[in-house]
């Protein structure tokens, strides 16, 4: 699909649940009012939307949450998703808590990549930030995923005064292991706005000092907004997703489906399409195709974070 600004939209992020087993303070700090199960899309409904989207040119899908692995049947769903015609790449974003026992199955079904969120390597900071003393589970999952031969990306959201002292320690994961470590600028979501952003540019200058051979990667790498850097000292690479510091909306290629079936055109705008209402009122595939195409035509030009009209984002519902 091509939107009203000639951007090719071929990437869909799907949040399959708003539930999570962690309580990250910048995302879901407490037991928020959750979406009733009856309003969450069933796997069959999500798969139907994926097949329709594939017909429209969606080629890559990311499964996210809340925490996707807390939803019963997630692995079976991933396997069925893998079989949808036209979808070339499927990845999952997880907090890693429940990942270790799943890595073998994930590797066997041929998932293209596992993104593991890891904001700190300090067990006490992890417990404080996420509400669970479980850093070891995440690290075990990371190692298990690497042993299983999965492609692994580590996502780290930087917050001033919380984990900015660990930038080098986290970047060094890409020195020790063949992982892509991505530093993500904190976005002003519902709870993210209570923390102070640490810019990607600042993180880059700290890392470049430690790895003098660091160079922007010239070849195509990944399907998203991350800018990657490599160095002979690294087994993996280091990426930056700095939505605020360096707006990358010009090259945006994505749309998002929330667990409640709302097709969201941009993170910071409320506009979108209620696909659940269409699914449950008997719309045909052709009607849904047309509606999605039409909605995508109205995808906003850029995000409006920090502007008055920005809608509050509950990341655990949208999936990041
Ligand atoms: N539970 C899974 C996880 O943590 O990876 C998937 C869902 S989580 C919402 C997806 C990503 O969004 C995580 O990497 C998380 O750190 C990130 N995230 C949440 N709130 C954010 C914010 N305000 N700004 C930037 N990233 C955020
Ligand atoms: Fe859960 Fe992921 Fe949000 Fe943390 S960032 S509360 S793990 S959804």
C-alpha cells in the first residue's frame, strides 16, 4: 500500500494482548483497567486481518503486546501466522520473562527475529523498574535464543538518571554476542512522560568513544527506523531509534493493530479504523481491504509528540 505521502506501507505491528507480567514504570506501572476478553480479537480474527493485509502488500509482521507470551496459545498463533501467504517475515517483541522455554519452538517455526527488551543489566534496577526481580530470566532467555540460532535484537529504552550510566555495559552486549543492541528514545506515552528522555545522539557519542571504529552501516539492515552502526570490534551492531531527536516519519513504513482490533495509523495520533467492528458486523474481505486501503491513505505525515493534540498513548495497548 502507498499512503498519501507516497510512503510504502508494508509492515504491520500487532499487539495480541494488553496484559503483561511486568509492571515497567514507564509503560504499565500498575494494574491498569484491562480490556475485557470479549473485546480482544480472537486469533482467527487477527489471522483474517493478516491475510487481508498481505493481499494489500503487508510483507512483515511484528507480534507484540502487552507481553505476547502471556497470551495462551501464542506459539500456535505464531505458527499459523507463519503460514499466511505473502508474509515474508515475522518477529516478536518480548520482555523475555517467559521466552526461554519457547526458544526451541520459535526457532523451529522459522521466526525471523526475536526482540528482547532489556533496559538494565543491574538486577536491583531491573526489579525497581519492572516490578519483578527477574533479570536472570531475561538473560537466560537471551542466551537460550542465541544458542538456538535465533536472530536477536535487544531493545533498551534510555531514561536519564535510571539507566543512562549503563549505556556502555549494554552496548557491550554487541561486542560479546552477535546481537543488534538498539537504544530507543523514551516517548511521551501515558506513563513515559513521567521520565526524562536521554537522547540517541548523546548515547551515540558515549558509545563512539568506547568503540572508535564505529561507522554507520551502509547496507540495508532491518525494516524499521533504527540507524545502525557497526565496528570491527563488534560481533553484532548498535542501533538508535530516536523518534524524538531525529524524526524518521518521512520513511515510516508501518501501521499498528491493537489487541482490541483498532488499526492505528500513527503512534501519536488517534486516527484509525475499527476493524473489530467490521469483523464482527459481517464485513467481507473485499470491504475490509477497501477500508484499510482508504485508512492508510490518511496516514498522518508525522508524529506530534509533545504537541497539544497528541493523543495519550498507552504503550501496553499499542505495543510500542
Ligand atoms: N512486553 C513486550 C516488551 O516489553 O518487549 C512488548 C510490548 S512493549 C510495549 C514494546 C516496547 O515498547 C518495549 O521495548 C518497551 O520498552 C517499549 N516502550 C514502552 N513504553 C515506551 C515509551 N514510552 N517510549 C519508548 N518505548 C517504550
Ligand atoms: Fe510489559 Fe513490555 Fe510494557 Fe514492560 S514494556 S510493562 S514488559 S508491555
